[in-house]
């Protein structure tokens, strides 16, 4: 199915100048960007976004990290987009990610893993995250040439 998925270059990825690399890979794959926002996440948004991890030992560090500098939040659309983006990102732990994936090519650290993409096992997390970061009128409906 044609799907929309939430993707974000995290503060480490922005610091390292990897926005273009990430956007380029998703464009090359044939996915279509329908929303993009360079922004600073505040404490409230961070706690909402990562609410499912509240209570875990790494939660506080995760919130500190994601609010430590700007991120580039995006919405991408395409065939089976949620799962395809997950496959292109690699595993949560970059050390377990195959070369050729974004995390497998650019990271080794579990916390600083360059990119976030919505979980495709957890239906609803994707729509929820898109809604947290974007108003409907910030998403652009456009036709991609073949
Ligand atoms: P992400 O896909 O953004 O979703 C939750 C994040 O928590 C995950 O990427 C990791 O960066 C981070 N994370 C998951 N497990 C741990 C852990 N054990 N220690 C530190 N960070 C973690």
C-alpha cells in the first residue's frame, strides 16, 4: 500500500552534516518527501514522542539527547514506505546494522544512531508521530514524475 512515514535526522546526524545524505538516499530509492521541518524539539514534545519508553533506564538520556540540538523532521510517502524506510535505516543498534544501511554506514553508538523512523510493527505509532510534528496543512500533496 501507499503509505506515509515519519522520519527524523537526530541531533548527531545534523551535527555531522548527514541531512543531505539521508534525504538523498530516500529520494534515490524513489520515495517522495511530503513534509520537512528543521526544528529544535522541546522537553514536552520529546517526552510525548518517546512516551512509550518512559520508565526505562535510558529514557532521561534519550530526552536529553533528542533536545540537545536541532533535528530535521520529515514525512515521506511511497509504496510500503514505513517498512522500506525501516529497512534502509538498519537496526536500532548501529553496531548490529548491516553495511549499506544508514546506521550501518554512519554509526556505532546505540543512543546516537543518526536517524529515527516510525515502528512498522506498532500500527498507529506512525500516524501519531506525524501528528505530533506536523499540522495537516504542512504536508504537501504533489505528483512525482515517473
Ligand atoms: P529510536 O528508533 O529513535 O527509538 C528509541 C531510541 O532509544 C532508539 O532509537 C535508541 O536511540 C534509543 N535506545 C534504545 N535502547 C537504548 C538503550 N538501551 N540505551 C540507550 N538508548 C537506547
